[in-house]
C-alpha cells in the first residue's frame, strides 16, 4: 500500500483546498479561482447562499423525508445535486422550484431524486434501469419502445412505493412552518437538505422531525418483550434482581468486575467466569433452603 507523506504545512494546504471546494463547488468550471477571484466570489455568493438556501428532500406521502439530498446525491439524469443550479439571488415564486442541471448537454430541467436498490439504480416497470431512460421530461426509455415513461414499483423502507414519493424543494421558512429541522446557516454549496450527521440516515431511522420522529413515552415505558434486543433483556434481568442479591454483591462485586493490573485478558475472563459459577451455586443453595415454620410455639 502506497503511503502519502505531506511536507511541513501540507495539512493546512489540504484543509484550505477542501474548504475552497466545499464553498465553490462546481462554479469555477474546473479552473481554480485566483485569490482575488475567490474573495470576490465569496463576497457575492455567500450572503445570497445564507439567505436563500433551498432544502431538497425525497418525501413520502406520510410527510416523512425518506431521503435528505446532499451535494453528492445523484439525480435521475445521473449527475449529482451539486451539478445543478442551487444558488438564487431571488427565490422563484412558482412552485415547485425547478433546479436544472448545468452539465453540458444534459436535458434535465429539474433535479429529481431516484433511489438506489443497493448499489444499482431501480428498475422501471419496463424492466430497464432508471439510467437507461432519458432525462428530458417524459423520461422515455432508450432501450425499448413499449415504455410510456419511467414508473417504478420499488418499495421504499417507509413502506410506500417510489412513485408515491415527491422530490420537494423548499425554503427555510417553508420548512420551519412544517416543524422540520433546518440546522445552522452554512456557506457551503449545494447542501440541500443536510442539517447534520443524522441527515445521512434514511427517514425511518432518523429520530428528528424530518424522519420518523422521537419515540413516544408509551413506547419508552413499555415492558421489555421477547422481541426486543438481547441487551435490553439482559438489562431488565439485572435491574429486576432482588435487593438481597444486589446487597450481597455490593461493593465487592463492583471491584471484582475491574481488571487487575497484573492480569491478562484470559486470566481476567476466567476469574470472572469462576466468580459467576460460584454465585450461581450460592443462589441455588439459598433457593433449596427449607422455609421457616410458621407454627407458633406452645
């Protein structure tokens, strides 16, 4: 494996380049701005970007954002979100807001998210993949003549079919009005719907208001069942132990669970195993002890 070695100060240069790439995105056309052009670009674009950011998501009919679009998220046209028009001096009044692709020769007029089935595109009902269809409106198939337009019955993890979802482009105010998170204002290009690390998860796994939401108190207070995770069942078993058992273990049990400085891993696990066997024998003997007689002496 080849190892890359950076000279003194090289890390700072790499960080500066990454910062430049996050801010400029595809706006430099592949040719780096000069320092003067870069400063002029930031003065012009950053205030507009902070004020007029657009949030893009793939929304279920239930209102859940099953996918929050980021800079690298692919469009139906196979180009990434960052290759589409994402900055506006004035937010368009018409709805839905169209974000056309800026790639040379692309016929995509509006960003349209299409999910993946693992690592490959989903199939249309004509049995061909999404990337075998045209990006122009109508989304006709290039591989057959019987297709009337891309239509997939792929089922999202939320339980709804893909064709029932919509690619939603909305402003910060529109998103706040729905109670959905907007995160912090950032100067980076084409952030779409990303507001934090949790935005990378699918909607049914996100516990914020853009996803499935936080679990209810009834769910949190419900008893542990056989269908729950083994960790929860083990925790319930230990927490439901009798006070006498907990008292018997006491501080000595806490100290015993610590690894001693002179012990290696195998010795530690063996000692803990033997202690557990001994405790089980003691508990078993206590359970077999005869109960005291309830007859009063005459």
